[in-house]
C-alpha cells in the first residue's frame, strides 16, 4: 500500500504541475517495482489518453498516444477484467481515436463499435456509474455525427445516445 500511495501521490503532483511526461515516468517507476499493478497501468493509460486529447486539440495526430494508452488499458484488463474504470477509459480512448479518424476521412466504424462495446461493459459492471453512461452517449453521438456526414441515417444512434444521457 505504501508504494501505491507514493506513486499515486507523485503522479498527482506531476499532473498538478501539468507535467505529463513526469507523470508517465512516475507510473513507469511504479510498474518497474510492481509490474502487474493495475492502478499503475490505468493511471499511465489515463495520462497518455490525456496527452492524446491535447495533441488532437493542437491538430497533431494523437494516434501513437492513443495506441500507448490502449496498450496500458489492454494490459490492465488482461490482469483484471472486472474493473469498470479500465473499461470506461479504454472505451473513451477508442471513442477519441474514432472521432479523430472520422474527422480525417478514415473509416472509424470498427473503433466506434469497439468503444461502444467497452462502455457497455463498464455500465454492465457499474450500472450506477454516470461517467460510463455519459461517455457512451458521447461516443454514440459522435458516431451518429460521422454517420450523418457520410449521408447515412443515424437515428438509431441518436436515440440510443439520448437514452444513455438519460441514465447518466
């Protein structure tokens, strides 16, 4: 418990300083000491997801950062697939990647489907978890927007998103 508290505290301090690379380095150190510690994997994945979101806002390709975050979430879920937070984070990251691809003319259908599957697993594990319902609604809305932009009908996606917003 002391190692986990120390690593989490150091990572939070780095995040407060907005030093994302330092936060990743802290989680890396924690994973060297405890290779299979799921909170360190998800924590590092969260930082990488955030880095990817910032890169996308700057107009930079977030692909490598999203891939690194997804690798962390995959590793965490391989160790413990009953953690709704890991499913939520992986679904959000996949949704972010799908939005980027969709906005850059790439086929994002598979990523949207995977994001929805992850988020549905998160809400199945924690039906009262408002964050997962909200993320599910946002992903379905984004998927709907891309569907409409391609000239297809997105009514079912928008209806599902509205229902998810109602549960959030």
